[in-house]
C-alpha cells in the first residue's frame, strides 16, 4: 500500500505543477524579450555615424512610432511595452499592468505570400491547437486518475498515465512548432516588422533573448513527463501488490481430497439418531464429529 500511494502522490503533484506552468506560460507575454538601447541609437544619430546602408530620414520618421524601436515582450497573444510606448499606438493594460497590443493572426491565406509566410500562417495555428489539445488530455487524465485512485485500479491508472503522456507530447510538439515559427521570423522573413528588415543600427543595439514564460512552458512540459512516468510506476507497483495479496490468500485455502462416493454431495453422517419421546420418527441426526471433547 505504501509504495503505490507515494508514487501516485508524486504523480499528482507533478501533474498539477505541469498544468499550472503551461497554463501560466500560455496566458502570459514574456516568451521573447527585446531590449533596445535607444540612448545609444540617438547618440549614433547625433554623431552621424550610421552604417552606410541605413537611411537617416527613415530612421527619424519611424523611431518614435514603430514598435521595433522600443523595449517589448512578445507572447502568443500580446506584445507588451514595459517602459516607453510608441507614439500614437492604441494600447491596453494586461493582467500584469503592462501596456499591450494584441498580436493579429491573419484570418486567411494571402495569395501574395511567399512559402515562408504561408508556412508561418499554418504553424501559428498549429501551436494554439496543440496547446489546447494538450490541456484537454490533462483534464481527461485528471478525471480518470481520480476515479482510478478511488477504485485502486491499475488499468485506470495506466490510462491516466497514457493521457498525461499524450499531453506531454502535444505540449512538446507545440513548443517545437513555436521554435519553427521563431526561426522563420528571425532568419527567413525580410519584411517589416521582422528582424531581417531592420536598419543595421537597430540590429546592433537590440538584445533579444527568451524570457520566463518560454522557460516556464518547458518546465511544465518536463513535469508532465515526470507525472506520466510516476503514474506508470504506481500502476505497476499496485499490480505487484495485488499479486502478493492473492498469493497470501491462497495459502489459507485447504484442499479437499477424494469424494464421498455414490454421487452424494454431502459427507456421510456418523451420528446418533433420536426422536422425541412417544413420536415415531422422523429421526433427527446430529454429527458427533463436529464436536471436540
């Protein structure tokens, strides 16, 4: 009883951590963070030391109005500005009290897109679909797991572990697809607002790194895998415990050798017959072998 309970307790804890981490990462906006050194860019402009391919007039025109020139964090749903906001941009406050704008997902495919834009279009939707499917698998795993623990059913616990393993695969797939979208945006797309279209002075003074929402998503994905492993281990130890209990129970079953002959299903009576005084039968019997003297 002890080992299955411990393993299933750890599986439950890890499963709850997995759901919480992935849900927070899915809802928050700090997947990628851009730090733009605007002071250094202004200093370069003041000294007129722009790289040869950069156009000073274009930079002056868009520097205060375009999002790529400001510090920002990017998530699956929103792009947020922790400090300064581009001039004239309509923003709203997110649950974390930062000024944000929604990331627009195209409603349909544009025939003028190149293959990379088309691939990004479908992969972005795949990310959301995989995350939602992963949450559905985790909910199924939760309900089946509660019923399986209540019934102490190894088969139900194996099903619970299978659903949690599917949730891990779906979330890991979503993160892998997200990396694909990130690669396309940073290495293949040459139009605004993607990095290949930025002026050189902006690229030189922008730091890009993955932030805590991205890390939290991978942590939750890892805990989902641990939860599935512990569920399988708990189901295995529960089955082993059931086998031991069955083996101990068979030790107390006494074999019966031989039969009673003549097709009689009852043992013969080695008994004394008696009847009530003055009554001729029927005779009543009692088995003296059942008594110990």
